[in-house]
């Protein structure tokens, strides 16, 4: 990066390398107009703050701050970021923390834990807002409102790297050249829309390789879902016109497209070309379907996202509806992590600044509650998007109806979630009572193994907590030990336990070298389990307890074995707990159902992981085992020789005839297949 000139009244120090890319990504997002690089400086003169904490350290730092916009970070003794905030004036904002009075309990705790602060000065408050959102998503500070968004949105992609562009569902990085339309709230909404668009515009949805190898039209052409450009049933010029119409429709010009098709249908009818008129009629019908089948479709809102928030029981639910081209493209509920003392408008404002950090923004955003700095947020989103974005709180008319509808959905969604959480809480309390735990567990880990005669063995771990299964915490363990006899379930479980808890000790051990306390008051989801369930009997439990004893954490984690009952009948499971004789639970006990559900989820995940590994093993190519042979060289070898077996029989001179294969690489390949020689 280009060195930056330090701001006035700030020490002349460089931006830490680890945040350089974050700053650049925030201020120069992909696809946005070029912004001026802000003046950035970090406070590194910590000598006169050493040993101080809380208000004292803030009072010391505030003396050197300028009256300039920027972003500040509050950090505790361990180096963890507690809070990230932005300010129109860093000096005035930080001075408020230094006063030590009038703070809420949340801010009071935050200030009391602050050991140091770091600052980034920007040219404008808008740039500070963009950078704040990026840093919050990257650092996930404990006292900020955090957007829990671990799943990307699906889009519709019309490709632009082929003579006959295709229509596809897309999720993830936009690596392929083409036009992306969305977001859609779910994959199902994309599938339904693509299905209707195929009928309306007859665009292909096959892969490029399938397209190139067609000699006659496929079934989609027969059922009038494709115009068959692969075999020349439609000319390239006419097909490009269909693609253009589809892009216009998805870009919000649906009225014009329908009008042109209607005119063409009328003309065909007047020319007595009734067969062609029928084609246009069917296309109009399909377009009407795609605009009406997805629920509420507003008449006056062409492109907008609608946000509504509801608070209840110390939790927040934000419902988001997506409207594009006058169509409802679905909705999604979010449950941001926030302090219960925060008002709905504060949570919604913080949520919005993070939501569009990695998503395209519509031209209009409708809110159920007014937020602070509404105009600033609109300016920041406009700067990032490259066009004007309006943010408003409708008071009447159809837009108000949309926000009211979203608010009703948010209220109902949060009600269902609270009911489910309450049920889960009762089950956890019952689990603690049944197995003699000191308190209801916050993190339960369930382990299972899967293999066929010892081959492709996989260990699986699933995680459950107060809110149900926590799927982003699931882990799989490919069994690697060569000392384990194939089919030795005890040995497999021993390896899984050793790898899992050795890594936990390495990552979360306290400074004094002891295992961390798991009964923390922190409201974040714990990294350490306070209960582990093993799918197995006394043998598996012996292996597990041996590892826990060797690592010195047997008193930190309660381990319970769940053995299948007589004839493997569900409901007759036997439980193995240290210090107690094996026992069973009544057939209709809710705790038994709860344990069965967790065990079955672990079994499902283990089998799925095993099947994926087995499938990968079955299609593995011998060339994959050679170091230095990547996809390009592998493709060149297979194109030249036809099969991997033919490559293994080739001589050095034959191998060197392949493009990209030097003498050194040829010797490497030859030596791999002829090591005995």
C-alpha cells in the first residue's frame, strides 16, 4: 500500500499490516467508484497508559485525539477487541467515555475492561461508517451488535462467456463472467423463478460441455423450456434477443418487455400466424406467473429491501423482504446478537451498516423504525453502490403496508423461536437432572464413527446448545493412524478424542497452562463442551476416559456413553456414566427422545462424511498422488495419453512430448510409476 500522511495532532506511525486490506476493502469496495484514500494513523504511544485500565486509560488517550472523523477500537488486557465504533469527532466521542457517568450497564462494563484503544482517522464520517461495518464483521467485538450471517444469498446468473448464454442458479464468489440478479431469499425461490423464466424466454440451463456435445435437441426443447441454440433450432441473433429480453425483465424493465411481446403477439395474429401468436401468448403467461406466484407483489415498488425489527424476551428478530422488478423475491429472518438494553432502532441501525458490507444494495430501503444517522447511512450506501440509495421510514400508502407486513412476520418468527428456545431450555434442564450434572449444559458434543470394514473411516462431531443444533461447529475427523486395526471402533474413538481435545487445549489454555474454565459468564457460545455424548458402550467409554485422564481434563468435561438397546431397538438404550451402574430411561421420557435426536444427528453426519470420502476415493486418479502435478498438467497428460494407465506405461521421451511436461517433471512421473526399478 502507498504510505499515508499522518493526520494533524496524531503520532506518525503506520497502519498495521494485518488491517491494511480491511481498510482498503472498506473504502474501495469492488465495483464502487474510486474514493480518496483517508488520512489514517494509529495511536502507538502506550508508555503513559501502561498499567492503567478503564476510565484512566481513556482519559490519557483522549488528550491526543483530533476533532476529526474516524473509527476507534476498545481493547482489553488480553488483546481482544471489545467494541468498534465510528465518530464524527473522535475527541468528542471518546471524551464521553472518559467522563465516567451517565453510562448504561453495558457501556460501564465495556469501559471498565478497556486497557487500550486504537484509532483510524478518515476524511469523512461516511468513510468511517463503511470502515466500522467492515471491522465489526471481521473482528466480531463482544459489545457490538453482531450480524449472524453465515449463509450467502443465491442469485440468478446469465453468463457472458459463451456464444449462447445460459441461465443458472449461483451462490458464492462471482468468478464467472456474466450478469447476476438477486438476491433471492432462498434456493427454492430461485428455482421457481428460473423455471418460469425458461418458459418465458426459452434460455438454456445446461452445462457448456453438454451444450457442445448435442447433436439433436434435448427434452427441454420438446416441452418448450429451451429454444435449442445447441443444434441451431434458433439463430444466434434471435437467441441473443431472447437473452436481452430476459436481462431487461430481471433488471426491472418488465413492463416494457411484456408490452413488446404483447405487440408481437398482436402482429402475428393479424398476419394469421396463429402458431407464432400462441408462442407469444405462452411467454406472456409465464411472465405473469413469475410476477404473481411469490406472494405480495407491490404495484409502486420496483426495487427495494424492507426491514422490520421486533424485540421480545431479550432477543431481536429482523425480517428482510427482497423486492426486485416489482416481484417479491422472498424473505429471511435474522437474529442479531445485541445487548438487551439496546432500543430497536439502535439494533436496526447497527444491523444495516453491516448487512450491505458484502451484498449489492437496492435503490430503495424501507424501515419499520427510524434509525440514528439515517441520512449518513444513505450517503454511505450510495457511495459504495455507485448510485443514489434512499433510506426511509414510510408513514402511509403501499410502502407502509409492506413494512407493517414485514413487522408482522418478524413478530411471529420471534414468537416461534422463543417457544422453541423455551422447549430446548426445559430439555437441557431435564438432561442435567437425569444425569446428575451441576447445571444445564451450554455446549453438548456428540461423537460417532462411520466406516465399511475399516475403510474410509471418519469420526464425526455434532454440537447442540440452548438454541438447538449449531451446524457451523460440526467437525469431521478423517482417521489417519496406521496403528489402528481396520474396524477397531475403540481405536478410532481414541484418535478422535485425542485430536479434538489436544487442539482445544492448545487454542484455549489459560496463561498459567491450565485448561480453561467452561462455566464462564460470557454470553457467547462456549468453545469447550461441558457434556460429551459417545455413541457406544463400555469399550468406547474406556477409550474416551483414558484420553481425558491423560490430558488432565476428566474433571472439566462430563462424558456419557449411549449404547444401542437389545436388538438395536430405539427406546431401550443403555447409558454409561462414571460412578453409576449402566441404566435405561423410561420409553416415553422426553430426555430419552432428546438424546436419541442428538445421536441420530451425529449418525447422519458421520455417514454423510464417510460417503463423501468414499466417493472421493473411488474417483481419485493416480496422477493426483504425484507432487507437482496440478490440474493443468493432469489435463494435458490425459488429453495426450487418454488414460492414467497409459501414462503409467509411457517412457520418459513420450512423457516429454506432452505440452508443459519438462524433463524434470517427466522423471518425477516416471519414477512414481516405476519406483521398484
